């Protein structure tokens, strides 16, 4: 999704910084963008490493005004243990927002990426009262979140950690809109449904069970979510902030829930 968005946005004249855990994985994508006349730079970053994320933000600022950040990094339930998933999705979002808040130019837009599981999972399990702790002490926040995850049966914990972390992302983006607004910037989240991506393939079996609820009877393709990102960063949408944009083919509207398959 991030790569598809980078290709589109580079075509609009932005200098794009492509971010991943290793530069090697980014080089091909950077070269593709440059070959069609776009400007792109690679940067290796682990979003759970706060210093690394702040270094990324300062690198981006060294290239010019930072006008848009699409934070699409994340870990699915098949990509790690519960704590790794929570750190990647929740702590990674805190780090990205904090770092780019410092360098974002007026008129800029910060977009965090959630998941449809934040809507599908029963809302009563979401530890909303813990969320504000993240702004006082991120490690205490992590401990409290994992204490809640560990109340669930062991075989369900990766899925629970994923759903809780993505629900937190929506809350965090909404509540961070005020802070970003004070410097003339916007902050919101995008929530994709089931898309044809490498991460999506890992969750293919479960995704199939929800397709029956869709109004659009297929998986999404990355270019469709990329086009949404492209539209949302447009400064002409300057009044749109503090909101979650659900792009799921109508799955949630169709009644999808973890309580019914």
C-alpha cells in the first residue's frame, strides 16, 4: 500500500522518502520512481526505535518542507508474537506522530493506518482507559496493554494484540488532531479492509470469511487505497482532520463482526 501510494504521490511532484527496515528492499522501488521522472530517497528505519524515527523525520525535513506522512508500516497477526505486534503497531504510531509533529510544515497531513479488525472485534474488549497513558509514559502504556492482552487465551493473543493495537491507532490519530491543528496541520487515520497485498496473503483464509459481507465482492487492490491516500493529503481538504476513513468494500456496513462468521 505504501509503495503504491509513493508511486502516485511522486507523480504529483513530491519528493518521496521510502521507508523500510532495510535499504536493500527499497532500492528497486526508488529506482522505479526515478526512472519515470519522480524524486525518491530510501531510508532504513525501525518504527519501534524512537531515535531512529526522529532521525527519519529530520532526514525528511532536510529535503524540504514535510507536507505529508503516510504511516503504513504495521505487523499482522502472522508476523510476530503479541508484544512485537503491539510495539510495531501502537508504539510505532506514537513514535511516528511525535517525530513528524516536530518537523511538519503548515498545511501538512499526518496519516496513520489502522485495520478493519479494529471495527470487527467486539468493542467491549478494547482497553480505552489505558490509551491516554501513552502520552505520559510509553513503556508503562505498553505494559498495561500487554497485561490486558495476556488475560486472553494464549492461542488468541496475537489476534487480540493486533486488534487492540489497530483500535488504538484510530484513537491516537483522532486525539492527536488537536496537537497537529495547533501548528496548522492535519492528523487522521485510514482503515483498509481486505486488500491483495503480501500481508493480506498471510491473512487470506480469514479474509475470505468476511467477503460475503462486502458490497464490493472482491478484495481491494493497493492502487485503490493509494488513490485514497493521494486525495487525503491534498491541502484543499484542509478542514478534514481527526477522523478515520474506512475503505473496506462495504464490509463493516454489511454487518461483519468477529461474533458472527
